[in-house]
C-alpha cells in the first residue's frame, strides 16, 4: 500500500482545504498546507554597493531573522517602508492599490 498526497482542489473550491501527508513514527499524519499566494516580479534599480550591502546583511542575519529566502527579506524591508508611509501620510490605514502602471521616469523636481 503506497501513500500519496491527496489530489489538490481547484482554486474555486479553496486552496485552504488542501493537505499533505507526512510520515511519523506512528504512521501518516495529515498536515494542512497553507494556500499558495499569487506572486509577481518587481524590477527596480540600485547601486552595486547597495546590492552588496543588502546581500551581506541577508547572509549574516537570515538565520536569526528566520528569512526563508532573499525575496522574503526584501518583502519585509518593503513592507516596513510601506507601513511607515501609511502611518505618516494615511493615518495608519493601508493605501488602496490597483494594477494600474506607475508613471515612468523620475518625478519633476527631484
């Protein structure tokens, strides 16, 4: 008798209802798996010095900060700045976002 993970449910049925099977000394134990989040790629520019500094910070602290990846560290940094701006400019409430493209180029006056 072989063990296999249950068939995943389609998105309409809800990803939160999926599970995976892990083996323990007492036999298989079903563990809920978190739903997969949609992700997107973001491209931005920074100096090589800043990139190297950030990568060094990640290498030296990722274990202690429990970062699962370089992307997770960058997400945390971006979230901290977004929350700071929401607190300063929007009374701590989240800004409402959408998928409209940002205006290209640098704002006039900078």
